C-alpha cells in the first residue's frame, strides 16, 4: 500500500508529477504514440508495447491516484461507468452484488439493464441500515457496492460496519468516493477493498475531460483480473485525458475545500428559506448522518440537494430562473451547476420530483446565495 508521510496537499502536487527524464520538463509531455519500439531481442526495453495496454501518461495518472487514496495500485478508465463495469465484469454470471439503494442512477441502470440479463444477481439495499445489508447476503454474494455520501440524497453509510459484515462473509467491498474525494474521505482506512471514482468530476475538476478509476487496497487475484480487463476490453483514457486529470489532481485539495465551504454556507441559507422543505447536506447538524459523517470524513463536500414545498412545478420554476448557476448535469467542476434531478434520471428514477441537486463551485458564496434567493422567489 502506497502510504506516504506527506500530507494530502503535497501528494496532490507531486504524486505522478516527476520531471520528465528525457528533457527535465516540469510539466509531463503527452505521449500520443499508439505503439512503441521493440528491442533487437523482441523485448520492450522501456516497458511499453501498445498504448491500450500501457501508456506513460496513464502510468503517471495511476501512480498519482494510488498515492492519493493510499492504495496498492490504480487503474484508469475512459469514464466512471467504464471503471464500474470492469469491476462487475470481473465477477461471474450467477454471482450476487449488493448495491446502495441511493446510488448514482447510471450504476443502478448498468446493474439492472445490462448485467442482470448477463445473469448477475443484484439486490438494491439501504446500505445505511447495516442489518439490511447483512440480511441481503446470500451464498452467491461476492461484492457490496457502497456510495457515501450518496447521489442525490447525500445519505451516509458506515463503511467500517459494512466492511465488518463483508469480511465475515468473505465478500469484497467497493466505495464510490467521487463525492468526497480522497481529500475528505479515506475509505481504505475504514476497511473498504476497492475505491471507485468518476474522474470526470472533482479529480479533473474543470468539466473538460471524462475519466474513471479503480484503486485497490491490495494487489491480489481480483486486482490482476481488473488489470486484464482494462487492457483486453480497452475502455482506457487517451494520453491527453490522463494528462488533463493529472493536472486537475494537483489543485484538488484547494478546490474541494473552497467548494465545501461554499456548500456549507448555501446549505444554511436554504434551511432558513420558507420555500424549501428539506435540505440534504451532511454538514448540517439536522442531517441524520451528520455524526457519522463527522467521524469518517474530514469535511462534508460540495454536493447538496433540497426539496421545495411547491412540488415539481416549484422545483422546475426555480431551476429555470437561475442566472449565475448553470443548468447542467454532472458535478465537481469549478463552476456551480444546478438541475432538477428526477427529470434527468428518467422514468425509473427514485428521486423525489421536487428535488433540486446542486454542485457548488468556487465562485463567491454571497453571489451564489443571491442567485438562489432570486430564483427561489419564483417558487
């Protein structure tokens, strides 16, 4: 495991960022070549043969991500869904997966619409209730997928308790750490086996690159299978994508903390607003997962959602009136985004129809609050 004495701020800046060996360039070059020269004896003396199998920029990014999470190794993918799909493909038809009931709808759809027909058994469970997770275990269970804080209700799962249940049953655990990032949450410290990221979000941080990652706590037969699938299935990021995500990671610690500070102020504003019914943000003492989040996180993140008393019509009217926020899906960029979540997720959504999801950016909190205030007047 790549434990480091350096603080996370230092790891963000330096992991995977060594000066280029050939030129001493501080910013790494982008290696666009798809193939690499073989030695006279047929070997690959530099360790690279074909860019789908390995690429210098991907190696740098994976080194950075493993160091950030304190893991044994990291595997980079072309998207977060591609990373998740690789984990599920490493299982076998007939195996059973337990997944957080309140999780990114793309993961749920992947499990329900793609992998169930492939004969993967799936149970969607309230992972906040450890007893429900234990009850859902079967002899075929091979993996528990946890998302905390969850999307879009910001629910908090006790990773340590889930890890204990999984270890007794000899089941692997995965934590989607996209919302919290390694700056605010360390799933390996709570017993998780694998960490998943949509690197499109906070790791990239600028809404200009798609990517995903799996970080493994230890190297074992399962991680070797993941590496095989990464190469053979080929859902890998381009060298330029890797370069962009590595660049974004250098400022991760600055962005996520500034965004989380803004989110806390916005959450308090929303709690006091007469048009708002509920605010879902673990930094609020009224949040049912606040105490747990305080123990297993070192900050509450920059995502929040809220429901409006006027129902779906009020939610849609408010989102339509924003001027500074951008109406868009995704999250984690420097700009603040807002959306009516249920209409994006489609007819199979479990999200309340009066819920608005917000990704808070790095703008001044007063300006963001003023924009929300005038938009909520329409509700």
